[in-house]
């Protein structure tokens, strides 16, 4: 297991190495999808036994990756 960002780890034995919340098997993309689908922080926290800090860590991780994303126009 390797921490790749505060509160976010990857482990090839957990969720096929997808970034997940440290100390859980909950992947970052699942949290983002649930929030994008309309769930509240409280609902996600309750359903996956997470703290608000875990959700914020997932959002920070996603934000950092999107911030550095490069888009190349084709055609």
C-alpha cells in the first residue's frame, strides 16, 4: 500500500489498485459518482462509514488531477 495523496492510497490487492480512502476499500471514483448522483456528504458518510475528511480528501485528489489535465483539440 502506498499513500499517493493525503488520505488516499493505492494497493494492487484492493480494488485493482484504484485510488481509495486510506483504511478502507472505498475507491475515490465511487465517492465522486455518489456525490455527482445527488447523494449528500451525510448519506455517503453513513452508507460507506466515512468521515467528512475522507470525502474532502477524495475531492482534493480529484481536483488536483483535473487541475493538471491537458486537453488537446483534434481537427
